[in-house]
């Protein structure tokens, strides 16, 4: 019996004008009708509420995390996490990646479609995401995006220890931060779990002008990883690529030649160098954007440093 045959009652939902406009916008972005989107949300919530597997109880047994969201998140957790996405928190407005209705969901699906081609939409994409070994975890268990200052920072930092435990337990090949402001917290957790820096990717949250950057960099990351053989290239068996360049400025030259004349933001250059495995620091960590800026300033005959990024001379 399919979902349509299983439905025996009709539910009427009344929304005010702004809420209806928001619903239409989310439906249009997902290429569905408002009614179909509402139906998907209801079915997702019912499915999540009806699941009581032991693995899920271990995920949600935490008073600091939203139980309904954690049940839904656990439903799509892979048995073997290959890429762990780390966010700040679920949005306060009610959308959620694992409801297939958030800005992060649509931007991530677009990036995956660019890299892998022909990925499904809606909840089918969430199943595809799981089958690939991809999973999203939030540092803060409850929405913090409407908070400011110290309370927001404390709520995020409180999740570092649990994230470190998750990384150590699951040993993902790569960890991706989906918000630049959580970089320090993610790196702290990664250090505790002994994850090398070249297995970390830092991306901006895909909102406003940063959406294009997020989609482009994530698609490029997946493009390089799907074309490479991580297990055979990694000397330590960790899945990390081995650096092939002897100097940082050579790696920067390679990246800028491929990306165009520029200017290219220093953080994007650092992510690209890490994704390609072009350069590692002596301690085995990945280079950060501050080192990129410092090296560009050291070689003024090769690079021009501008407000919007770095370009080739």
C-alpha cells in the first residue's frame, strides 16, 4: 500500500498570510506544491514519533536537545558516517534540515547534485544522503540563531565535548563545518578526537551572498573526493589525502590558476588546498586562511592581496 492509499482522512490547515507566504516559498524552492510539502512534514513527524529504537533513545536522552528533532535526525543516521556535517543549531523558525525544508537542506542538495548529478529531491534526498554516509549534527541542541552574544556562544561551546565524543566514536573520513563562526569550536572538538586538520572543511552558512560560495565549495569538495581514491592515497589509513606540494605558495598558485584570476577569498583558497591535499603543515594540520594571507603578502611579485581576496599578478 502506498502513502496515497493509506490516507483515509482529510486535514484542513489554516495559516495566516505571512506563514502561507513562507510555505509557498519553501514549496517553490523544493519544486513541490504547498499541500505536498505539508503532507511530507506531517508524515515525517508521524514516522519520527512512532520510532522507538534503542539507537535513537541514546541520541535523544539529553534534556539540552530537542527530542522531536533528534528523533528525526537519528532516523537518517548512517551506520558508517563518512562525512560528518556540523552545524550551529536548527533554525528557530521551525524549519530543519531533516524536514527537507531549510536553507541548508536546499543548498546542500544543490551542491550534491552538481557533484554527483541526478540526486533525488525532498525526503528521497535525505535517504540518498544517508546511503552516502553523510550526516548532519548540530553543536547546540536547541535553536540559537535568534540569540546574541555570550548566551549564544555558551550554548554552542557547551556542545564541544559531545561532538568530540561523536567524532571519536564514529571516525568519519571528513568533518565539515557549515558555519564559519563555529570553526574554533569544531577544531577544539576535532583536536580532542585526534582528527587531523586536512580532514576538516570550513564553509559559510548558505544564506544571502554566501549561498553561492557554500554550494560551489561543497560541490568542488565532493568532486575531488569522488574522483580520488582516499584509502589508497592515505598513508595513515585515515582517508585523508597526502600533500604533494613542497611549498604553500606553489599550492596557492595551482589553486588560483584553476579558479581564475581572482580575487578569491583566502578561506576558499585554504579549503581548496585541503580538499586537493596539496599542502600540510609540519604538524600534519591543514593550512588556515591567516596563513594564506601571510604567504600572499610575503610573495608580492606573485600575489596581490585585496579586500575581497587574493589574485595572481
